[in-house]
C-alpha cells in the first residue's frame, strides 16, 4: 500500500492520476490532511498533529508497513512519520522538499475569502489560481477556498526548522524527486540529502515545485520504477 500526503493548499485527490496509473497491486490511500480539503480545521498544526493523523489512519485501516509518498508539507510529514515509527514505513518517496525549512506562507493572506462567482474568485487569485483549482469551493455565502489562509500560515510556521535528524533517523529505501526549476528545494540541499542518507536515490525532472502536477507522466514513471525496485 502507498500512503500519499499532499502539500499545503492541496488535498488528497491531487494524487488521483497516480492512483489510476500505478499497477493494480498497489492500493493508494490519499487523505485530506487536517485543515485541508474536506477535513476539519483544528487549532493544532504541529508536526506531532500531522504525524499522529497518519498513524491513526494506518491503525484504522489495519495495514502493515507502507510506502509513504509526500509532497512538500506531506514530504516532511512522511519522513517524520518514518523517524517516529520506523516499523510502520517500508519506503519513502519525498517530492520537492528539503530538511532546512524557513518558508513563509503569509503571502496567502492576500487571497480573497469569498467572491460572488467562481470566475470572479479565479480572476482575483491571479497567477496563484492554477495551483489552487482543486481547492475552489462554493459556500452558502459565495465562492472561496477549502482551507483557511490563517491556518496555512500557522501550519507553515510549525514546519520551519532544521529536520536533518528526522531525515537521517532511518535507512529504509527512499526516492527524492526534485523539480529542477523549484524555488523550494535547491540542488545543493537535495544532493546533500542523498549523500548523507543511505539507500536514497535522487531523480530530477524539469518542473517547478509541484512535480506530480506539472509532469504527471514523468512523475508516475519514476515512482513506478522505484516501487518496482523494492
């Protein structure tokens, strides 16, 4: 089984195509993480909160060790899950996130809360709209996004820090996928992550931060190859 964890502003269905195109013997479980998609908001966006959600889901499903794939926020959650419960994780697939994090998500506070029409919301989101289409929702008082920007800022703040110890805590097989145009994970940091952690492979694709969405075919190919190597 493959547990797929999305990034900030996203939701589980971003991995629909991956689930459809992997071999049929792979079951893909992709949850909406706390504060995202159709999941509830919370006052707790701590590292422990996210990891505990994943553990509770695995317990609920009654499954053994799984491969955990995570993009961005989900990638940190994935390798921290492995660090805290190594017997629950068979392998890791980390998409475009590093271990020395200082990203500020406060830019999202400028996004509109409610707009009368869907087209109006998309227009006001501007260039950001292409990354947020999955989160667009109709509410009783208009059109908006499935998450609270304030929650995302709190969540991003809890992610800031040096996570080398978590990354190096396990030696299960790992695939690190980086977009060569990424403004989140630099080449030097990615190279160091692979060099310092045994059993880790780096694949780079010509995309930005959202590799799985920008080059879905290429991303699926490298994930499939990695799974077949296990």
